[in-house]
C-alpha cells in the first residue's frame, strides 16, 4: 500500500508529464504552422509530433487538433494511409521553387544554393514518392 506522500509524488509526476507533453506539442504545432509557408520547415512531421504529444498530455487539445478542418485531415491521412494529398504535394513543391527563386534573386553564395537545392530536391523526392490518400 502506498502512503499519501507516494500518491502525491505520483500525481505530481503525472501532472509534470502532461505539462511537458502539452508544451512540446504546442511548440511543435507552432513550428508546423510556420512551416506551411516555409518549405524548409516540414509541416507534417511537426503536426504528427503535436498529435502524439497532445494525445499524451491533453485529450481536449488532441481532439481539437484532430478535428481541426485544415490541420486534422493531413494527420489522419498520414496515420491511416501514410499518404500525402496531391494538393499538399503541389503546394510544397511550388513553395520550395519560390524559395529557391528568392535565393537566386538575393545573390546567395553558390555553396548555399547547392546545399539548399539538394535539400529541396530530397524533400520533393520524399513528397512525390508518398502515396495519395484514397478518394
């Protein structure tokens, strides 16, 4: 049998874990939202991390995220089918292309363009080799 002190310690430990998961999920969600217009920040992995953390830390936040009209569907598609919608692929590809064009117009050093181009090609390859969700 546990003492009242042991019970209180376990309760505080669970509360701290929940706050940790809510905090990490919130930071991840902000990064995911920032990543929507910025191609070098991957939106979907941050949203998936947010969903995981919210599931551990807050039923209310997890439900909100999963039911969100814009953020929920990509998470559900990935969890269910490991799929990325065609529109998300096009949006990602177009934003990566625009980012590269901006870098070209800013006269970024060649080595930066090379690294950026390789990263963007890798991300594009990943995007376009994922299946699309069923209709």
